[in-house]
C-alpha cells in the first residue's frame, strides 16, 4: 500500500493550468478558477486514463461544501470549522 503525504502543496495561480502528481503518482493537468463565490478545481489525467473531475468549493459561515463530479459519479463533502 502506498503511503500518502501528510500535506499536499501545489504552487499555482488562479486561472493557469499546471501539472502535478496525485497520491497515486498519476500526472494530472489541474486548473483552479473562481466562479462567483466558489472556487472550482478541474483536473484530468495527462494520459486520459481517468474521467475529468470537477470539484466546487463554497464557504458558508463556518462550513465549507465540496461538490464533486467525475464521469457519472457525484458526491458532496461537508466540512465544519473547528473552534
């Protein structure tokens, strides 16, 4: 089993695509944009071995909601700020 790094750090600029490796060591083209009050993360594998994934992050008060779409699959994650 592959050990995951404790922290993921990707230096990037909003609106500029960049290449990075995921925890599975697969190279991805990634792009972050801002749409209204949301941050949109879009990535696809360089070799097109996986469907594109789009995650949208919205902060509402002390909560953050991440909505994800990958192929036919969708999900939402809910985060709450610790006091």
